[in-house]
C-alpha cells in the first residue's frame, strides 16, 4: 500500500513540483504551509488530477502547532508516511555586521530547527523504506554575505540530515538533502521541476550506495 507524502513548507516552487511528482506516483499528499492561498491553489490542482490531498497551516517554528499539523495530516492520509519533505528557509538580506543574534537564531529556528520538529512529529508514521528529503543550497558552501543567515541555515540543515540518517537508518528510514548548485529560474536546468526530479532521484538511491547529501548542478535528466 502506498503511504502518504507530506510536504512541509508547501508552496508554488520546488515543494509544489515535488508534490506533483509524488502525487503522480500515487501518493496521497499532505500540504503544510503558512500561506493559505498558495497551499489551497496547489491542493486544488492536485485534487483535480485525482490525488487525495489534506492541508494544514502552521508556523513551523511553533513546535506544538507544527507537531499537531504533521500528525493530523499523517492520520488523515492513512497513518503511514513514505516521504517527508522539508523545504523552508528564511531569506533575510543582512550582512554579518547588520544581522543581529536574535535575527540569526530566528532564521535558524525555521531553516534548521523546524526539521527536528517535523521529523519527530512524523516518526510514529515512518516505516521501513520511508524517506526524509530536504531542499538544500550551495549557500551552505558559498554563502552570499548579504544574506548571511541563509548560509548558516543551509550548512546547519545539511549537517542535521546526516545525524538524522545515522539515527534512523537501522529502521530502514533514510534522510537526504539535495544541494542545489545554482539559482532557481523559470527555464533552464534550475527550474523547480528539474530540482524536484533531482530530489526524487536522490530518495531512490540504492541503500548500499546511500549518500546523505546529493549535489544537483543542473545535469540531472
């Protein structure tokens, strides 16, 4: 039986494209976001193609609300989660001399800390073969100084994915981040659809060759 795919930080970009791919493979889809208009637009589209869709709304930095939302989606969609996707990050255009500690910690709470929240919430519904996927960025290695907190988030979330994978792999659950080494665009190799295809490829890696970080440089078919 096909389990659900839960998309956290759902919206019209990479997360939306990934949701479409997973829906096309027969997964019921749970969409969790903060922008109701964007989430509902995606939900209507997916339902129009015959997909079972559930929606929830929560600030992922609100641990109680996000936990309840993830668990509610999992239960509504049948009680098992095959794919848990984590997409959010905070973009704040401030260099290291402008960025405050409070702002940095707030951004890290979203772009790194909330991954802990959604995985811990989903853990009772993950099973052997389930996958945790994360949208990463070249900012982890090549940060733009004018958005200093983004690089910290992407480096931190990639590191956390490795720890999650080590923790979960004995139960047959694997975690992977895809490092997007380019700028998202409406055409060319870095469209949301192409990045979503790279995420799908990464989660299908053979167990014996598993990598917790998979770079995407625009060459994925």
